[in-house]
């Protein structure tokens, strides 16, 4: 009976050496880090020459590539495109002028 009580007391009481040990106070230090970092020098990051397309809308990226290819042309083709663009602009302006005149006629009535 007295052996059982001693065994229970030993289990319930914490060990005396664990109670007297102090808590660890220092968890981290940056002692040698600055020296190590400056050994090879702290360098600026390299700027990319071309912007990354990852994460962009894939339809936009695809269309942009086709648009860039469409812009490549010779001087003659460029002149033809410019002339066609000017003609189209004239047609649109004439249409707008006719529509304005019709609107003014309707407002006067």
C-alpha cells in the first residue's frame, strides 16, 4: 500500500529540476546577417525588357499579337491604307452632315 502512494506522489509532483530551470529568453538574432549580405553587395533588381503576359486576359494577348502582325507592312501598303482611311472618314463626315440636316428639318417642322 505505501509503495502505491509513493508511486502516485512521484507521478503527480513535477520533477524538481524542471521547475527550477529558467525560460529561454532569446529566440532570434540578426547578428551577422548585414555583414553576410554586404559581402557580395546588395544589387538592384533587373528590370524586365518586356512586360510579362502571364496573368493577362488571354483573348487580349492573342488579339494584341495579331494586331502587331497586321501593323507590319511596306510603304506602299501604308500609303494605300492611309488613303482608304481618309476616304472612309470623308464618307462618315458626309453621312453625319446629312443626318444633321435631316434633324434640323425635323426640328423646324
